[in-house]
């Protein structure tokens, strides 16, 4: 039986990855620090079903603790490294912690992979590495990156560390640049979740700028499809690959979609554009199609509808992320 180590395994994307791996016959060792960036109870709900699975083990570990990582038992077929401090705006307020977790923690995971001879390492990078690059859609072949937030810079650093370990130690490292992931279990600080929750509560939504900023929203089920394909990728030893939807949605269109699926009007609190935010994200998917046979399937309206169905079933209001 193949064994995967999934970092951030109780989080939004990580818990969905664990679902898919367990459903595909993998043994999963999940680690998560249950950091209070947002209410840890949310993560515990995410993994409630996993705890009953005979091929699942949870370790409460901070990826900055290399001694705790080294104490993990057994050998692994692959590492899916999703754990990170996330978010552009919070990274501007606390860049040192972002560097420690996202860069230092990734270094520890790569050392773990080297010591245990783990052959496959899948790394969660971000579309934020492209920064304000005006050449859209963004292609992995464009090596002129222009990150404009500490968070984005840590993801560039993670990709480069992976290249070093791939070159020196023969580790296959696949960096996946995620584009604005949304869907069931989404973190409470992200826009789709924040807006929907506030609209249901009859509250105004923070509407930054004039509504023209655009994002390539990608449903979590499509992201998981790409991650599983990357686990089986057996080509070159190092790759960077976009995972997106290849369709941009404006802020105004996103709010309009939520109004439609919720059946509620949005009260917009218009605010200035935020530092660190890019005007648009847009993924070129040619490489993902060629190497991973990746093709997103979920349209934005449908994805928002399933997210809202999930949100309405939650037992209590979700605590907002600490800033």
C-alpha cells in the first residue's frame, strides 16, 4: 500500500486531498499544527470522518519542529506539502512568521524527504508568485516573476528550494501554482466564504476598489484532481505547473453570482484597493494539460452553489481569521 505524508492535512485543501487518497487506497499520515489563524474546531470538523478510517493517522506537528518531523514513523511513497501560513494581507503585517513557517518549514520537509529517500514531493505554490506581470494568461515559461507580498515571496522561495533538492538528491519535485481555490470547507477569511457568510447574516461586505479586479477561481475538486495527477507524474525531476480554471471572474461578477445562488442582495461597503493585491490572475493551462492531463470541470456558478449548500449546513457561524 502506498503511504503519503500530507502536511496541512486538516485544512481546506488538505482534508479534500486526504479524502481522495483514502478513497484511492492510500495510507495517509496527516500532520497539522491546528494553528489558531482561524478556529481549530473547523479543522477538526473537516477530518471527523478521517479519524474512523483504518488507513489514516493524524499527527499534531508544526513543520518548524524538525525534531518532531524526524520522529514520524515509517517510509513514504510521496509527500504532499500543503501546510503554510496563507494570505497576502496578513503576511504584510507579520512577514517574519511567514518566512519561518513557509520557507523554514519547507526546508525541514525537504530534509525529511532527503533523509527518508521519499521519491515524490508535491508542493503547494501560488499564483501570487506572478505578482503584477501584465502578460496574461500567466505561463510557467515566463520566468520574470514579480511578487509583491511576503506571502508570494515565500512561495517563490519554496519552489527554488525544491529545485535545489531535486538537483542535488534526485527528488522529483512538482510545484503546483494554485489559482484562487474555493469550495466546501474553504477558509473563513477568503472572499467567497466571507461574503457569503456576511450576506446570510444581513451584514455588509467589504468591497475593495471598483470591482474590476479579476481572479481565476478554481474549485477545490479540480485542484485535488491536479494534485493526484502530480503524485503519479513520472517525467522530469522538477516541474512548476499552474492549476487554475483559465477563466477570470471580476469582483463585481463574483458578488453577483453569490447574490444569485443565495437569493439575497449584497450591501457593499466600498473600500480602497489593498496593498499586496494584484489586479488580476489568469492561468495558462497548456502545461497542466500536457503533463497532468488536467482539465477543470466545475463552472464558477455551480461551484458557488455547492459551496453555499455546504455553508448552510454548518452547525454554527465560522470564526473569522485572526489578522
